C-alpha cells in the first residue's frame, strides 16, 4: 500500500505526503537508519518525540542476525523492534558492494561468505524480496548492484557502469516479479543506477519507469566519488523521475546535501551520518559543526546548540558535560549526541516543509547556508 500526494512545488522542490500501511509520512523527509533493527543508542520513544515518521532497516544484516525465523515469530520487524510507524528496508545490494573482493557477482545473484559465521550464502533478487516480505517493511527496495566509483584502482569506465546498470535492470524485473508472486501488498521501489554518466542514468530511469514501480530511488551516489560529481548526478536525475511518484536519494548526506537535494526535487533521504558522527563526537548545529572532543569545550556551560529543543540541549546538558563523557568513554555521551544530531536532521526537514508550505523555500535555503557558514 502506497499513496503519494504532491501537495505543492517551489521551483523543483516538492512538498508531499506519503500514505503507507503503518502511517503517514510528510515529505521531504529524513529517515534515520536502524541497521540491526535499532537506531543506535536511541529509544523508539525518543525517535517519536523528535518527530521521526519513518526509519530504515537493513535486509542484509537482519538476514544474518537475528535471522528470518526470529522475525517471522514476531510477525515482522515492527513488533520485533517496537516501532509502529512506517519503515523502509534496503535490498542488501549496498552491503554486498561493501564486501569488496569477498563476494562474487553473477547473473543469478551474489555469492559470499557470511561475515558472521562464514556460511556460504547466495543473495538473489528473489531471496531479497523474500527477506523483505518477512520483515514486512512498508517500502522494500529492488536488489541492485551498487555501481562503484572506482573498480580495482581505476575510475569505473562507461562500459563497466553500463554493464552494472543493465544487470540491475534485469534484477529489477526479477525483484518485481517475485514481489508480486509473494503477494506482498507493500511498496517496491526501483533504483536508478548508471554511475557518473548522465546518459546511463537516463537509460536506467526510462527502463525502470516502464516497469511502473510505485516509487524510485537514485542509488550509486556517495560511494567514494568527489562531492562535485555527486552534486552533478543529484542535479541531473531526480527531476527526470515521474512527478507523481516519490523520489528517494539513497545514502545522502550532510545537512547541506539535504537542502541541495530538496532543491533538486528529492523527497526522501537516509544516511548513517547523524549517528555515526555522534559516536565520534561530531555534532551538527544550526551554526556549523562542533567537535565536542576539542579541549575548548572542557568548561563550556552552553548547550550544544542554544536554538535546539532536543533532550540533550533543552535538558540542560552542557558542552562541558558531553566533552567529559566523550573523554571518559561513557555510553551516555554518544546517546545524547545521537539524539541531538537526529533531532537536528528531523527538525531541518520540518523547517524545509514549512518553508515549502509558505512558498519561501529559496529564502530559507539562503538563510540556512548563511547560518551554517557562520560557525559555532
């Protein structure tokens, strides 16, 4: 079940509403990443309180652990991890890409050894759909090959990117057919590939649109390419996707990337950056980034961001205290930092939606850039 309503536009930027089996999602939206069935260090209740409407689960890792028998016992991932709102699961393609030479890709699928126990495994489009059906995610993703920016030490050629893209298209057909055979009533998105080549992106897009997926993603970005290359593909591809269907930019990115993505017509984003950076003492604020490990914060009584209403900031926790927790390796430190970073991302998207509602997105974007450049 998926219904997408495009409510208004401001240039290429879009304001929409996704209706899914487990609830309504206002777009543009940032989706916190819950790789192993949890957004690291953050209670589901805290995610609800900060306004998160949809989160991610990871097909590859949940297949490894806890395994499909456990998730089946709970009737899907929602009850297992106590999250009642919508959820999107990736297909496992990115994790397969990240295995590097430890995997062997062929026409039928990918063979690899489990990084958990060494078992020989075979991930195919059909298996990915079967796993995601057990997980019962509101949005599933086709299995694709994530086209690398570099292949064996050299930048991926157009010929190599074409072969990868065409394999993903064949897998898209198989994913769609298996999803239908399983009777899965949730939504399946196709993924546009093609590397850094606009002509390949357009060929991929045209073939996927002909398959009539309920939504579309742009994959194969933020995989090691220079930022200007990512921005070029981001500016080129989303606006060419069907206007009446949701558009998802996978694995992106910084706050600035989100604002640029919305300006290019993207509706949905995900990235591990808010929580991963938080665990390394890197905090996002309205006025630039803050490294809590720096000695200058040792006696700083201010909150992380004086304009922020998250539990870490509004709860009276000082920069000095977070600096202390980080230096001592106390787990509360990354927990508070994760809550703050995710709140910042979720709130940034809310502010962009409000600006779109009021027809002032470009003014908001200009002020956002100036504030971020000002520095903490």
